[in-house]
C-alpha cells in the first residue's frame, strides 16, 4: 500500500481516491478539502505558504474567488477532520509568517 496512502495519526488518506478514512469509515471531505489534503500529503514536512496553496489548488471553484484568508478557513475546516484536537494541531501546523507544514 506504500505510496498510495498516507497515515495521519489514526486516519488514512487514500492518495488515489482522495478519500480520508478512520477505522475503515469514510470521512466526508469537500473537493477543496481533499485537494488541500492531497497537496500537503504530497509535500510532507515542507512549509507551504498561502500563495502556493492558492496557486496549487483551483481555489476559484464555482466562481468563488478565494484569497489568503479563505485558505485559513479551509485549513481550519480540514483540521477538524484530521486532528484529534483541532485547537492544538499535530499534523497540520501553522508556521508563523510562513504558511503551513504537514506532519503525517
């Protein structure tokens, strides 16, 4: 299964299907959350700035023009799904003034 999925604590992210599982139960992700998680999963431990997130994702889906603040909102939503304690994230960390770092 190597290369096809990423373990995030007690959850598994399927890189081909862009699906998140916890104990074999599917956790519903929006397309944006799945794309965001995929971006981080493919770049573990790298600091990714908000600008890169905006560039790498099609954040203009449905005509919604997303800006850097919206990236923070999406990160917050994603943390609620992947973190045991979203207020004290272990996997998706904010790097002050730089962006975000994903630690599987």
